[in-house]
């Protein structure tokens, strides 16, 4: 219907090997509108072999452990993978708002055609609406292309 927003299917790929990730990506291409490649799960993140043109857009995510991720290297290495994703023209790169502010600004400045998703995660609770609004306002000041806020709902009311 005209003006109606349609949902999209995003398939997360969280494989440990290049072969496993390649296989999962090929399977996901059939049904996904977006593919979230969780680079933090890979033993060796080799993006140039995974970011094939055509098919659904990729969201490249390289989560730190404190954000629920599996990244085992240094922060410099983690950010380097996100920068590589931009250089390889990934459609989206997701960086956590709790990352170093200068790192976020560097990614935003060098984003080229890649859209930057600035994300916030609280896997223990849903903060108050006032707190979430404050978080959103702070995130909006950084002028990312998209803002993503994820919280854990412990009650029905947490969903509204």
C-alpha cells in the first residue's frame, strides 16, 4: 500500500570460519533484505572475500565484548576492520556509541558511500524513557546515518 512502511529481514551471520561465513551468506542471500556480518565471531576477518557485490546490502559489525560481542584483538584492530569495510564499500558499518569519540568521528569523516549506524546496547535492562531520550539526543549530535538503540525488555511496559 502506498505510504505503508514494509518490514525488512536482516539475517545475522556469526560464523567462526571464512568457509562457514561464505556458505551462510550464500544461503542468506535467498531470503534476506540485509545481511549483518558479525566480524567479531570470525577467527580471521577477511572482508574482501565476503563482501561480494550484488544481493542484499551488508551491515558490518565488529562488537567489543562489553557490547555483547566476541572481538578478541585490540581496539585499534577492531576499528581497522570497520575502516576496511568502508574502504571496501560496505553499505553499512555499525559502531557502538560507547566507542572512543575520536574513533567514531574518524569513521564518520571517512565514510564515503557507507552509511554509519551508531548503536547503543543495554543487555541488562531498559532504561527510563528520559534516559533513552537523553541517549538518543547525544547520539544524534554525532550525525550518523542511522541510530540504533537496543535494550532488554523485562516487562511489557519496557516495549513502549
